[in-house]
C-alpha cells in the first residue's frame, strides 16, 4: 500500500539528486547543462511544494479540524526556499557560480532540515491520522 | 499514538543560546595551547601528569562537550520535533557552569586542592545534570524514534555515567575519599566519555547527517539499529568486568575481548562512513567534508594503533602509547568532526534567523548574505590545514615531546584563533544585517 511517507520521501531523494547534478555542473561552469539541470530541480521542488500545499496539508488540516502550527511552519519554510530558488535563478542568469554555490549550500541546509522534520514527524503523523484517505492521496500524487 | 499537540517544528532557542557555546569552545583550545607553549614537554611525561589531565579536560569538557551540548539544544527540535524545556535557562546556566567548572577542574588538577575540586564537581555536576534532565524530558516527549534519537538517548546516558565515574575518580584524586584502584576507575571514566558519550553521539548524528547533506546512500538498517546498542551494551559489560566485583585471571582477558567488540564497532562505522562519502552524489568541494573524512580516517587509524598495542607488547609499553592514542581520538577524531560541523551550523543559523526576521518584517529590501558569505570557503579551508598541521605536530610531540611540543602548541593556538576569528566574522556579519532589519533604528531600511 502506498503511504505518504514512502511516496513523499522518495520525491525528496529525487529532488536531492537533481539538485546535486545542477550543483556539480555549475561548479564546472557548464552553464548550458547546469542551467537546464537547475530548471529541472526548481520545477521538481515547486511541484513537490504544490503537492503538499494543495493536497496533503489541506486534507490533513481538514481532518483534524483546524490549522496546525507545524504545518504553518512547513508552509513558511517553503516560502524561504522559494526565495532562495529565485535568487539562484538570478545567479544562473548572471553566470555567477560563486553566488550560486553559496546559495545552493544554504538551500541544501534548509531543505534537509525541512525534510528531516517532514519525514520523521509530519508524514508519519499524517499517515496515521488520515489512514486510507492518506494512502489514496499518496497514490494519486504518485501516479500524477 | 502520535500526539499532534506536542509537535513543535520551530527552531526553538534564540541564536544567542547555541552561539555562546560555539564561541567559547575555541577559547579553551587557545588556553590549552598556551599551557603547552609555557610548559613545553612537561605534560607529555605521562597521561597521569596533572598538566595532561588538565589539558585533556580543557579539550573534552571545555571544547567538545561545550559544542556538543550547545548543538544538541539547537538540534533536538529539528531531529526529534521536541523542544528542550526551559532551553534559555538550561542553556545559559549550563554554559556558565561548564566554563567555571572546567577552569576549576584544571586548577584542582594542578594544585590538588580538595576545595577547588569540590567547587569544580558541583559546577560541572549541576550544569550537566540540568542539561541531561532537560534533554531527557525532551526525548521522552519525542514524536519520532528513529535511529538518531535512539542513539542520542544512549549517548546522553553515557554522559551521565561518565559524569558519575569522573566525579568519584576526582574525589579520589583530591584525597577526599579513598579509592583502592584509581587508575581502573579513571580508565572506565575515560572509556565511557570518549567511546560512550562522544562516540555514540558522533555515530547517531552521522546516521542522519551524512546521507542528507552529501546526498549519499543510507547506512544499512542493521547498522543503524544494532551498532549503537552493541557499543553501549559492550561498554556496560566492560565496565562490570573491570569493576573488580569478580576477581579471576580470565576476567581481564574477557574485558579485553569485550573492548575489542567496541573498537570493531567504531572501525566498522568509520569505514562505512568513508565508503558512503566516496559514493556521494554531491561532488562540490566542501570543507566540512574534509574535516569529517580526516576524523573518520583517524578513527580507523586509532583503532588499528590500539589493536597493535594489544598484539605487540613493545607498542603497548612505549611511554607515548596512551598519549598518542588520546591525541588521535580527541584531537584527531572528535575535534575534527566538531570543528567541521561548526562551519555548517554557525553560517546556517546566521542565515536562518535573519531570513525568519526578514519574513516577519516583510522587509525584502535587505539582502541576506548566503552561508558562504558568513564564512568563506577560503577562510575555512585555511583553518582546516592549520588544524591538520596542529594534529600532526601534536602526534609527533607525543613521541618526541622535547622537539615538537612547542611547535605543536603554536599551531594549535593558530588553528583555534583562526576558528574563533572565522566564527566572530560570521557573527559580525549577522549583527550588521540584523541592524538593517531593525524597524526602529535610523540605519534600518524597513
């Protein structure tokens, strides 16, 4: 059975790998491929945020009947990451690898501590609270 | 059942709490360096020399435990979703008590005054017990119970036992109580402190951080599940065997075999970590990774050196054996990893707190420096090479103290001074940006 934790954690790992590809390419100043890899990473990340903000979080909050502090914090951290992504986009446009690598290091730290909180606490909590409904959403996300 | 109400994912403590620990630690490194510079080869005469005992505790308590406690207060909400209760009070008092207690302890070693020893024990004991209690409460409320949290619980239990064994040994040292075999007790204290508290914390934190930040494959499940427990239980059996409850010829052989299991566990961990790191997806140069790999190589190296001492009596009986092993583990392994971690934690916290503030004030005009603008790669790398040279010279000083102790001290002072400068520059940049984000001052642009 699909669970939120397995599907979403796998998506985290997928984003990490595209992130690494983009960073490796930018560090060799391969802006052609690096720019493409960055765009792929940005799209994958924004898509992940959308799955959470439009599907998972509302379903969870609807189920428990109120807006939840930790979920709010996840949304806020998404915004922090969106801001970094747009700064990185500028660095790609400016061909500024030093700036890109400083930003990507920062983004990596916030992504990982964000993922830690989701994978260790929030997703398991959602799986247990939502039960079958959660599995369905996970399956839908997986096949979309 | 998961309790949604108690989950807190906020970065609990204010930045000043972890930072006071991080900025104090290099000062203890600098003072240690000056002590060796002043006394030269004297501390290297024996691991039991008062100066060597003082130096060891300046590093293990004043530097390493200092940073490890500060980092745990910071990290528990992230790793376990459970903030430390009264974190400001616990953090602030632990910091003061650890500074005073460590200084008093060193003074007590040097002077042998019972009163100073008692002051040291009370300060360290109260500070660490408050820390252990607060962290334990946080861990009991924990939502997730992954391998990292489990390992941290074992590490904190090991810290408590280290404190207990150390306190009894210290009372014996100062002549307050009579202890028949102080050397065995001191060995137990040292084993639990290095391999239990520091070793288990290192292992359990690695399970989480190595795959996440370098994008490496995961440690296998059986390693994550069994390794910390195997080391903890083996250390307990070792302690019981060495406690002198049973007196028989075969006991010390058995104790040695059990200790081998512990050493085997750490060797496995170090090799596995190096293997995972070599398969990392993220290939960009990373100073923290340099520190970390140095630590792992020296962990395997120290294990090999210890084993050669067990197998070959001439190695074991060399005057420098214990001191070289201690330098390898404390300065080579734990200090390397802790020093390297500071270059991730400090810039990240600077950025994180500033960006949070910016978002709360909706003041998007101010540009927040990124992590590498708080501490540049060049500055961190320069300090890494100083740290490496200081370690090599210290290892040489263990063998030939007359020649190498003072050069090693100079390099060690330089390394810690540069670390302190790098951290202070980061804090300076943090403050300058923070001022721009202050809604009330003239400088602010909000």
